C-alpha cells in the first residue's frame, strides 16, 4: 500500500469524524426532530458491526466456530432482558461448552 493511499484513508476517516461532530451535531441542534432518530442509532449500528466482524473473522478469513454460538446465546439473553452479568456468563458458558465438545 502506498503512502498516498494511507494518507488518503487518514484524511477520509478524519473528515467522517468531523462531519459527524460538526455536520450532524449542528443539523440536529437546528432541527432536532429531523436527524435525532438517525443520530441515536449510529452507536448501536457501529457496535453491532464490530461484534459481527470480531465474531466471524480470523485474520482475513471467514470462520464459523464456537463464537457464533456464544454471541447467539448472548443475543437471546439480551432479548429476554437478562442482566448484563447473566448475558456475559451465558455467552462464556455456551462458547466454552461448544469448544469443549469439538
């Protein structure tokens, strides 16, 4: 990868962050009803994307292993409105059992 491409990606990432803070922040302040639902969903979408990438990827390959079962068990626990500690323990236990069985 060339230095020009790296600096282009750095500038793009900085501009996206600046747009989020300055552009959407000002737009939601001037017309709160318009952008507020979108701005409120951005953290959840980013967190979900991070979970998906960390769950099914290893280096540059797609891996379907015990982590999928752990995330699924955690998602079901959240859906059933379990406390956070219970969600973490259930996810760890399911992942450990599936790894133990394989």
